[in-house]
C-alpha cells in the first residue's frame, strides 16, 4: 500500500512533468528569459561585414547576463521581509478567532524551518525569497480557514503549505519532512499535505508559468485582497 508521503511526492512529480522539459523548476527558472537571448549572439547583423572581435565578445557576455525577468520585475521594490510581514497580517485578518496572533509570529515559523533545513544540511541556500513567499501566500489563502481555533492548528496548516512550497519550487530534489511536522500533528500532516497538493495543482502550475498570475498574487498580497 502506498503511503501518504509517497502519494504527495508522486503527485508533485507528476506536476513537474507538465513543466518545461519535465525538469524541476527552481526559483531562478521562475524568471523567463528574454526571447532575444536565444538568438545567436555571435551572428553579425550584416553577414557581409565582419564584426569587430571586441564588440563580439561584449555582445556574447551581454547575451548571457541580460534577462527580461518578468517575475522579478513585479517584486523589484518589494523586500522579502515586507512580504513575510504581509503574510502575517493576512493570517491575522483571516484567523480572527486567534486573539493572541501577531503578524510577526507566522514569519518566525517560516524562517525557523528554513534555518533548520540549512543547519541539517538539507539545503545549500535559503529557500525564502519574494517569489517563494508569494507562492506560499497563494497556498495559504486557499488552505487556511477562518474557523481556525488554535495557534497549533494554524501552524500545522502553515507548515503543510510550506512543505508543498519547498517540494514544488525548492532548489533541492528532496527535503526532510521532520522540520515541517509538529509532534501533535503527525497523524494528519501527510493527509493534509496531499489534499493541498491535489487541490492546488492547477494554481501552482499557473503561477509557476504565468507572469500575469504571479503579478496578480503579489498585488492581492500587497493590497490585502484576500478573496
């Protein structure tokens, strides 16, 4: 019998197959390249006129560094810490039953997992950036109920969404689940994670491939449009 954890990973791998060349898309791959960058940088504009070698070298270097970073342009002036704070504020608005919840608490949970994974050697670089926070917000918006009645319940849902985010757009091929699972949530973590992965499959693919969808999510987060 296939375990819940295997089902989650299998489902995410299926979604990854739908993406370009069937490869795992990392955060850097969320930024589409300029179509002009695929043109031959060494080809002179006029075939009859030889190009100066120095100019040719400069063009080659430029073609490898210049990108039209559509996703990055959207968040150019939005710092990661600001987006994390906005996620915290969103959860405070959504979870009105949690009187003691402060906007700084959810970002602490998120960053604590990221640090733990680095300490464990499970990742070479931090996962948290503006793009991944926007991706996480999209999952949280569709997964956190206004009926959440305890901090433990909210944290459990957040960690499940965070695990799906890491598994889907993280740099590494695999992440240990231990930093994402609370002691009181072991029985339901994989069931909840599988539900999120199935339910959000289409939206995860769309935000991963469409700059317009990504821009809309960022706009909703900044403008506090939580619908």
